[in-house]
């Protein structure tokens, strides 16, 4: 996780296949989000491969919203999608 002024950026997130679908990822993500709140972040941003239905579904189930498509995001070949989750209401809202 990287922390910027108002945003946290989840750079790399994965769970071993043998440990998936057991709540490990959900627990770690909740902990990372709690850390982001303590760090003063208003939202968390993350990227996923467009063709990774499992990753996109995981983030959607945890309150992340897809905000834009990025062509050739991964190694100039695979498309990606940017997602974000607001942790706190922005001051200007």
C-alpha cells in the first residue's frame, strides 16, 4: 500500500490459490483499509486486469467501484480497470 495526501493506493494484492475463498483476502483488505483510515486517506484506489472477473468481483463485493478502463495497462498488452472505494466523505462534497 502506498499512501498519498488523501489517497491510498493498493499496489499489490494477492492470496495463494489454496487459501482463496476462505476469508483471508477479505480480512487483509479490511485491515489495509483500516490502516488507510488511520493514515488519513479518504479513499483507496486499486487496479485489476479487465479479464480478471474474480478480482473485479472481489473488489466490487467490498465496496469498490470501477471508475475507468485503461487500455494496454499491463505490459502494453492487457487492458485494466481502475477501481476506488471512498473511506471518508470528501470535504468538498
